[in-house]
C-alpha cells in the first residue's frame, strides 16, 4: 500500500517513570507491530506528566530515555514520527480550544482523575482535571484513525470521540473520529503483589509490584517468583485466581501463545515451575530491548536528532489542523 493511503496511528506515553511491563504489553509491543500497516506518530507525553509534580532534571532525563526506549523496541523514526509533546506548540493551543468544547460533567466522570486525585490529594490541579482534553488534542491534531492503548485509556478515547463529534457538529467535518485499539490479551496487566490493581510505572510504594522494562534479568525473575498467587496449587485462568491469571496473561502476551495453550502448558506444574517459566519468557523478551536501550541512550547526538526532526515533522502536520480549527472558531486570519 502506498504511504499516502495508509491510515494513521497515534499514541503516546508519559515520561513519569521507567515504563513497566504493563506499558510494554498494553501499548509499546503493539505500536511496534502496527508499524508496517500504518503511518504512525509516537509521542512522549511530557505535558501530561507535569499534571503530577516532577523533578525537572529527572523529567528531562526520562524524556530522552523514553525516546531511546521507543527506538530500542524497534520504532522506526525514518518511516514514522517520534517526538516530544512539548516541542509541538499546537498541543497547548488546541487544548485550550477543546477545553471550551468539553463539559465539566464529562470530566467529572473520568476514573483516572478520581484515582489520581486520591493518590495526590495535596495537588489536585486543573491540569489533572483537563488531562483528557489535552490527550484529545494530541489525537485529533493528526487526524488519527487508530489509537493503540491499554484498557485504562478507553474512557479517555471515548471522551475524545465525543469532543471531536461535538466540534464537527458545530463546524463541519474538521476532525477524524478515532477508534481505540485495545489488545485482546494484556490490555490490563495487574500488579504482582496486588493483582486487584493495574501495574503502574509511577507507583513507588512497592517495587516488587511492578516489573520495569529495564529491570535486570535476575530482578525480573525474583519479582515473578515473589508474585502473589493463592493457597491453591492449580495453574488455571479464572476470575477467582487473579494472581495466576495475571501471570498467564503476561506469559501469553510475551510468547504470543493463546491463553488456553499457555494454561495447558503449565497444567500439573507447581507454582514454582510456572513462575520460572513466566520469568524466563519475560527475560527473553526484554533482554534484547535492554541491550539496544544501552546503545541508543548513550548516543546523545542521535537522540537529539530524532527529537528535533520528529518535532518538525509533527509540527507541520499539527499546524495544518490547528490552522483550520482557528479559522472555524473565528480567530483572525492573516495573509
Ligand atoms: P502513570 O503510572 O504515570 O499514570 P502508567 O504506567 O499508567 O503511568 P501511561 O504513560 O499512563 O502509564 O500509559 C502508557 C500506555 O500504557 C497507555 O496506553 C496505557 O493504557 C498503557 N498501560 C499502562 N498501564 C498498563 C497496564 N497495567 N496494563 C496494560 N497497559 C497499560
Ligand atoms: N494519557 C495517556 C498518554 C497519552 C496518550 C495520548 C495516549 C497522552 N496523549 C494520546 C494515546 C493518545 C496514557 O496512556 N496515560
């Protein structure tokens, strides 16, 4: 298919910590796999990240590291666009306009806002509240067709579609209405110590709950060995076995084997053997990425080149949509 005819994928990730295995399985792995079929934009959502207080030097470093990780998992900056959100001014501009097309009633329903407000009770800022509007702008600026994300972002995709539909209803077809792409397996990887809650990279309370993509192989093996299961001994996928089911999900996602096949493989095994199998599968998937990450992250000049070129290419596309939007709402037009 010619480059022009390909549909557009947009997705982004916050540089709010070292990405977790949940981020990898729910998002990054699919980004890599969808590259051949689509024209893609992959953003480092650092404007979203400052909705929670960040250390500036660490944020700057993590932003670069996330670009290096995108490259390490195999995203191709020659064929696609890898860029940092704050480098494209159009994001801030469109966010304001879209804020004026979003109802507080809609934002009040967002579960991520409720969760994060509870977690950061001392800093419930307006940015945290309008976070989904900034995200809608990201997607809509590039006329995206498809947005590959984990299940936790489904509600944000729905509000994006509603905002776009509302704007189009007033001004005509300005925005493409995007579809979410949520994987069948691994859309919500749960914490290893608390399999009732999603694994989250910005969690710092219990390091054993989260596998970070850059964890040393032995750290990964040990975290999986310590993962909470249950007092039963049977490896079986079932709602009443959240710990075991989560490990089966992880195994299935990294090996590409369907859940039934994964469960059958470990039938009759004890939890010890099962966990060793899952640990090895995760290490086999992540180790080559870690190796490449080391190479990319030490090549500062190349990273900067990718970021600068990405920002230019993204700005060019974003500005086309932004100009249209500004005209529609009645801002001045200069020749
Ligand atoms: P934070 O902890 O800072 O809120 P996060 O770990 O939830 O961050 P994001 O940067 O918000 O990660 O999300 C990046 C992508 O990873 C999104 O597409 C999100 O849906 C996906 N994702 C995050 N956590 C998981 C998870 N536990 N399982 C599957 N996908 C996930
Ligand atoms: N909020 C997202 C990150 C994000 C995003 C986006 C994802 C920012 N802008 C646009 C998809 C499309 C998250 O995953 N927490």
